[in-house]
C-alpha cells in the first residue's frame, strides 16, 4: 500500500508541474512580441521540377554519397494570430495530458481505498483507452490548424509549397487497446464480485 501512496504522490506532483509548465509556456508564447518562431512542421516541399533537379545535382555531386532533403525547418516572425493559435494548441495538449493524469489519479486513489472493482473505474479505463487511441487524430488535427495558420500568414514563392508531414505514432494506439483490454478484465472482475456477493 505504501507503493500506491508513493505513486499517488508522484502523480499529484506531475499534475501540478504540468499545470505550471503549461501556464509558463502559454505566457511566453503570448508575450513573444515579434520574436522568431521555429516551424519544424509543416515542411517545405519543392514543386518546381527544374529547381528540384538543381538541388538533386548539388546534393548528389559527391562521389559515392547520396543525400536527400526530407524537410526544412524554418524560423518565421511571430504574429498575434500565430501566437494565439500556438497558445490554444499548447492549452489543448496540456489539457489532454491533465485529463489522462486525472483519470490515472482517480484510479490510483480507488485502488488505495480498496475500491478498484467498480463501474466508475471501468468507465475511466475506457475513457483513457479511447483518449490514447484517438491521440494521433487529435494531434494531427492540431497540426492541420497550425498549417492553415502558417500558410495564410506566410506565402511561399511559386516554386515552393508547404507540405504536411505527419508521422503517426502507433505507441499510444497500442497502449490504448491494452488499457481497453484491462477495462474488460475489470468488468469481468466486477461481475464475479457481484455474483459472489449474491451467493453469500
């Protein structure tokens, strides 16, 4: 039980640290006042074939070495619209993390109080599972909003285009399905507990 208390304490600490970091990060974003913002995604793609060929010739001019450009990170001057969208993006990300943390805290508290097998915890586990399964979709949507904001503010030359590069992370989906399996196991445990209570 002491281990559960330690885990609970760590989770509460992580929750408030996340809140503090989120507030500081949003404040920094909103008060950047024209400072350059690093844009790593979306990437910049080359639509001009002649320019692409020239770049390929430069990159592959070394004997025995083939180089390719996957994406270009860029710095752009911050504007109010980009700062606000970036702040909203951060709030959504930190809100997502806090939601998952709170669900875990509630579960740990119930385990600490010997109330693990109850329907509320099954709902919490399923909520957590779906949150993790939908994580790539949620973060892809956030990236898409950023892409729209950047393309509307900063136009590229005709030979260059913004390209949406999004590497889907399947780790959260896998963990989400595992947690959903645990939720089903918890549900079976709850049903067995109810049957035992009826037979006594």
